[in-house]
C-alpha cells in the first residue's frame, strides 16, 4: 500500500489514522511517520513536549533544531502553532535534510496535512513558505525564520549557528539510520544547545538512550503517542517543570549500560 506512483515521479501518500498523510520510504523500508497519525505525532511527540509555544511566549525568542526535515510536518505544524500561540516571538528553525523532497510533493502532502479545498490564508502561506524553503533553502513565515541545511546532518552539525532551545530528533529508526543516533552526533547536538534545551524523539530503545546519556543529556520519558511507546525526552541540565523521569529500574539499567558501552 502507498507505493504506487499516482503521477509521474510523485509517490502516493499513505493515510494515517488521524487522516493526515505520510509516505513509505523505499530507501529505509519504513514510513516517515507513526501510522497512528502523522500530524498527531508532530504535535504530541515534538511540539508539545519541547514546549515551543510556551518557551517562545515566555522568552520572546526561540531557536529550534529539526533533525530530518522529511515531509516537513514537524516544521509546518511548528510554524502554525507559533503563529497562533506566540505571534510576537522571534523564532529561528534550522532544519537538516540530506534528500529534500520536491516542492510539488510537499504541496501535494500539504493538502492532506493542512486542509484541502477550504484552506485558510495561514495554511496557504505555510504551504508556499515551505515550498520556498525547499527551493531557496530559506523562508520566513510570520514570526518564524527557517533555514534548511542540505547534506548529511552528521557533517553539517559542527557549522551550525546555535544555541538551540529545542531539538526534534526524527531520523528513521536506529537500526536503519544509525549515523544520527550515535554518541558522537548527539554530543555535537548537545554542544550546540543552550542549558535547559529539550530534545524529543520517538525511540525509547536502550541504545539511543545510552548514546544520549553518554553525550551529556539527562534522560526522561516522553509521552505515549497513539499506539507507540513513550519515546524519550532529554535535556541539557535541569528544566522547570522537570521532564517525566524514567522508572528507577530503567534508570539503573541505562546507567549500567552507559558504563559498559563504548562506541567504536
Ligand atoms: C522519519 S523522516 C523525518 C520526518 C519529518 N520530521 C517530518 O516531519 O516529516 C527522516 C528524514 O531524515 C533524513 N535523513 C536520514 N539520514 C540523514 C542524514 N544522515 N542527514 C540528514 N538527513 C537524514 C531522511 O532523508 C528523512 O527525510
């Protein structure tokens, strides 16, 4: 399902349970999103736990690092939430992607993500703003300035201008996309973040958590999203209110593994 081309060169979207579309990646053998809901995942896995609207409102500025632009849903829905919830704030989003999708494919997906024939002016602006981002590498959408760095994230990370307050860590799975789950890469991400930064990701597996811990992050549990496990939240230092802690058993197991494991 979802792997036929409906028009030449453009893959057919796969519907997820909240009605928003996703795609299947032939390269990685995985869908781009949780089939419980692509829009649900963007909001509840990334935007809400990273507290982007609250932080932008409270501080008047915010810098987000989006790792794996993919189909652009995390970025598009972050722009929508920030325009509505923190229109006065100055927000910067830096998004990393090695293979940006064609703007025509984004426009097609945006119809399913942001509404079809009855789109508001704001939804239209987000659609065209991200199409510009995909063509020109940068775009401005209301309070949000977005820059895309095309290339391998593990190569460009060192040159990025931080510090970041929030990180959406959304590669394919650790088994299929291992370079973005290494202690080394996550350590570079940590060095680009401000104290109090929050990172969210969908994986709750031990290996990525160990890599995060050894890279200097404090680890907590993320929310459950749809039928998916809790995922992981991580912070640089303390945040207030604190992120939900791991259970004492998970904490001990992680600590033990972190002391054993050495990356090659
Ligand atoms: C699961 S998808 C991201 C979904 C996306 N966040 C969204 O909202 O639609 C993962 C993305 O990471 C990209 N990617 C994988 N490895 C990468 C790497 N080493 N550097 C940069 N991008 C990479 C893939 O091309 C893919 O678009």
